[in-house]
């Protein structure tokens, strides 16, 4: 069986800080990251979706974590075609517009290319230290199965090299009918890691919990099953704590997945209070059992 690393999609969320999960002595950014890294081997940075990271921040993450600790970085929203706040774009590259949010088509091609370059360059400290696991590209619900979108997956993988891109698809067309086989075969043919998700069903963005290894790296993200999935309040959207029984049912499935690949990463994204941290700790215990 390949290696399985379990972590969460945040370590600085305000509801986590208020939950009491961190001891009183972990009272600044450095101490909190150190405390987290003592308990988990991997973390996903989701703040980079809302605004591109600074290289000096990535350098601090590198310095403040032990050898073998790994960061996954969520791709900036502009790079996955999501609406992006103009105020989050590098000041010298912001388009002259009255819009609050823009898409890639709203930027001059040269500015868009420069954003790609700066985003990836900022991750270099992590990459050099061997602490960058992968860059998560989570696509919007309107990113359905078609040739142009498959080509974009290949383009993203090529742009990121030698960094590793992993792909989360949020449109059910990729999995409807015979498309599931087509999608997984395409990813395998190009060695593109598939991000498996567990999430509420019956919504526009819902995809089934398909577990499949399409490369030497597999990623699983647990979003929870909140009945307020469509809420604009992210703490309602992700406010779901998995029961011990739910987690126990997933552990053997994760072992099967890990047997098909070299590395498997498991992230709990049910970030409300300390739900994700407690669920991740339980999953570590379950997977450690013989």
C-alpha cells in the first residue's frame, strides 16, 4: 500500500482559532503552524484561491515546518476561470475597469501570463525545500466535459511543471453515463492526478464520490454533507462534522485507493470550528490500525 497523508484545508481559520483546538501557548502564526505540523503531515492552503501568495510567505512556511511536512496550494481563482476580485490582483496588473470581479478574458493576455508566472514563482521556496505536494486546480460548476476543457487541463499541467497540478472537477457531466470512464481514461493517459471528493449531492456543483487513481498521486477531499451547501456563509456551507461511523466506512476505501498509487493525500475541508481537525485526527487513527 502506498503512503497516505491526512490533513485539513486550513490551520488559521477564525472559527478554528475560536474553537479551543490550539492550546493557549500557540498564540501566534509560527506557533500555530508548528502545533499543527506536530499532528499532521500535510496541509492544504486555500487562502491562495482568494489572492496569490507572496514568495516570502512561502519561505516562512518552509522555515516553520519540520522535514517531510507538505503543503498543497489551491490555485488562484483567476487561473481556474472563477470570478476574481479585481482588488486581489497584483496592483500593477489590475485591469482598468469598474467591475468588482473579472475573468481571464477581461485582462490583456500579457497581464494574464504574468499572473501565472508570479503565482508559480511564489511557490518556489516550498518546491526547493521538497515541501510542495501539489497545486490544486478546482474548476467551477460550468467547466463541463468538452475538448477545449480537456485541452486546458493539459495546458495547466504543462504550465505548472515541474510543480504538480491536481484536478478537482465540479460539473457532473464529467461523470454522467459513460463519461466517467472517458474522464478517468483521459486523466490516466496523461498522468493527471484526479481529486476525489465527498460532498452533498443534488446540487449544480455536485459530483459523485468516485475514488480512482489516475496517476502516482491521488487526492481525496472531504467537504462534508451540510444541508446548507448553497449558503453564502462558508461556515454554514462547510459546517458538518463526520460521525465516527462515516469515517470508519471510508478508511477501507482509502486503503484500497492507496494500494493503486504511490501517494494518497486526504484533506478535510469541513472547516467550521475544529470539525476538520478532529475528523482528520480520527481518520489518522483509523488508518493506523492493522
